[in-house]
């Protein structure tokens, strides 16, 4: 069960069942995925979608609303995680050490 997480710190995390986890800013996610993450509903600061388990919208850590249990947009992001990681690596380049 993978996860799509719009974190209250302004970052997007995509966690597949296995493999490398993707995490970056909203702006960089849009560059890497080719489209922006959906806006959060008014009055919320977090979205947490876990495939086949939950789709919660939160405010201050408390669940205030829910989305569809099958969230195709989130499923597509999770399925594209390897491509997201590759796009991020191409954009950022290799690590630089002094």
C-alpha cells in the first residue's frame, strides 16, 4: 500500500510499497510530475492517502474530512514514483562533496 502525502510543511511525499521515496516542494513536484498537486480543501493543511486504507484531509493533525477511498490521482502518482525520483535526480544532479 503506497502513500501520497501533502504534508503541512508544504512538501509532497510519495511512498511506494517498495523502492525509493520521493519528497520535494510543491513547485518541484510540479516540475517532476508535469502537473501540480491538487489544492487542499479550504480549512485543511494536510492530505494523507494510503491505498485501500484511508484518504484523510487534516487540520492541525486532526482529521476534518475524507476523500474517496479509491483516489486515482494519488494511485497514479504512487505508480509514477520511480519516474518522479528520476526526474528529481536529473533536475538536481549528483551530490556534491567538498
